[in-house]
C-alpha cells in the first residue's frame, strides 16, 4: 500500500491486494527448526602427571603479513608446557618428531585432548 500511495498510483487497494496475493508475496517465511544439541560432557580432572595431555595449533600474523604457526602440547595435571614449536610452516613430520621427543622424555600419556578448531 505504501508503494501505491508514494508513487501516486491510483489503484484501488483491493486490486493491489489481489496482485500481491497472486504473486505469492503474502507467504510467511517460516524460521528453520532449531537443532537441540546434547550438553557436552564435563572435562575430567587429571589425577597425575602424564594422565592427559592437550595439544593445539595456533597461528598469528607478523607486521609484514607473514603467518606464524605454533604447535603447543600441555600436561593438564600441572599445566606445564611440554612443547612449543614456532615456525612459518609446521609439516607433519615435524609434529610427529615433536611428539616422539615428548614421549621419550615424559612417557606416553593415557589420554590426549585436542580441539576441533579450524587450525
């Protein structure tokens, strides 16, 4: 109706309503159904050293635009950083070498945590 009045068209309001209805502009847009997600399990608290390790990849950019990546491994019991590898590129072989070095030094953990982030 606003368009009819503002543009100066002298149509009957019933004609405008009929055209609006014929073009199916009156259909209500239904919102999508929400997906109910299960509540995540709370993280267990490690009871000893080497019970659980956490690993994460992070990235940042330098002032000149180059990207820097880090690979972090943390012992969850005492929040000790076991490994922090920083480089412009972290190939798979380097990550495996870092893991093997940690296992030789501290032993194998009974659990490993990692996030599902984009990095």
